[in-house]
C-alpha cells in the first residue's frame, strides 16, 4: 500500500499544540459558528450534536460508541473559528 504524505492540517494541528480543550468546550465553541451548510437555523450548533446523539441512542440503544460518535461528529467545524474554511 503506497504511503501518502501527511496533509498540511495534520502537520499544523496534529500535535494539538495550538489549543487544547475538552469535547464539551468544543461543543460550546460550535455555538459561536454560523454553519455555512445550514445558516438559517435558529438554534445553537451544539443542539444539533445533542439531537443527533439522542436520535442514535433511541434507534440503537445498545451501541454507546455510536451515541458518542453522533455527539462528536461536527466538532471539526470549530477549526473554522481558527481560520480554516468550512
């Protein structure tokens, strides 16, 4: 399998040296972001994360890892607050 060179974002953010935060802090930061994919939504972006996790929990109550993935699925969007495009 050929190896691909690391992407520039991996080099820039991979060491986690710019800022460290908990998942909850990142969820709270999402609320400062206007999501380009859904700019007209009247509720905070963190609400979408909780809503997704809860929907997955109802549909798959035995898959706690899946509930967590639903909660965290948009956390990468906080990079837009640090100059990355959405």
